[in-house]
C-alpha cells in the first residue's frame, strides 16, 4: 500500500494498493500502520490497469483519480458506486 492521502475531515484516507495493477482503497486510521498492511480496507475503484493519485473532494465524498483504463491516462471521478471519465 502506498501514496496515502488524507480526507479533508482527517478521519480517513485513500491509498493505492496492488502488485500487478493498482486499486484505490479506503483505509480506517485505526487499521493503518507503517509496519504492516491493514487487514480491513474497502476497494473503491478496481481495474486491470493502474489507478493512482486519488484525492477526495473537499467537504465531500467524490474522489478524483488518474487511470489508464480507457487506454490513455485520464482523470476519472467516482462516488463510490459509479466512475465516470
């Protein structure tokens, strides 16, 4: 897991997780440790290419992230249920 980014409210964060490709995951601070990977996390965005650089909308739950799922690098938005380019 890497590239953690804090939510503006300071209670949660986004991170990138993956070995072959990278997914966007939500991690609770109570589960986060620099010594081991958290056991409980929620995958927010999954694709078979690299998703990276996720950031939460200030005062909201929309996230923006970089992905190459369309073949070229673009910014996508997600509400946790649906992602759009």
